[in-house]
C-alpha cells in the first residue's frame, strides 16, 4: 500500500468555488454571538447533545451543511457528543480560536478544496461555478491541477487525462 492512498489533502483556491456554501458554527457564547451577527447558522453544545448520538440525526446535520467550524475549546468534545458521524461524512469541524477573525476563517474554509486520495483511479473536485469570470476559473483550475500533480508520486506521469465540466454540461478534456 502506498502512503498516499487514503490521504486527504487540502488546498486554498483564490476564489470561492461554490455559490451556496453553507457553514455551521459550533461554538461557545462568544462565537455564537459573533456568528449571529454575521448571519451564519450556529449551534451550541446543548443543541448537539439533543441529538444524543442518534446516527440518523447526525447524518442529517452533516448533510445539511458543507462545512463546520468549532471553537477550539469544543473540538475535543464533538466526537464524544455526536459520535463518528461528522468524521464519516468527511466534515469534521475546522478549529476556530478567539484570536482569529470569524469572517476571514469562513472565507478560507469556503475557498478550500479537499483531494481525497483513495484507491480509486478517478478523482473529482469542485473548483468553480458557471457564474465565475473566466480568469477566476482559470486561476482556480491552475492552482488545483498543480496541487494535485504535486501530490502524485511521479507527478505528470501519473495523470492520464484531466477534464472540466459544469453540472449539466459536457465534459471538456484539458490534458
């Protein structure tokens, strides 16, 4: 087994790839107030305890958001409160400290894409949407492709082809 098979690597793009990106803040009082002021969805530890490890409810929570941010003090408690549901969905919360600006952290999370190296030989990831300007798309695609190639053992020798496509559009081969 090669070391990179089940690795998750993340890269931050220049522009937000998804339009309707939903983030949920799991936080202490201070973070909850800040989240409400920014108009973000937020949940307290008490809200999570109400799910009492019910797998279906945790799965539903994971499905309804693209990403989670949690106060750094609470991060360790989350698996204990919710069980492994968020981890299985690949949406374990990113930590958020009081020193960081919540707005900036949310922007960073929105711009970050994850490459999940599995045994499968095919990989797909969202790098943009149809409402973006061509140069923004180009910047994101270049960044993502170069990052992916840098993860592979033999770089470009391991890439057979690269395609870009919109949700309902035809795929276009770019390499």
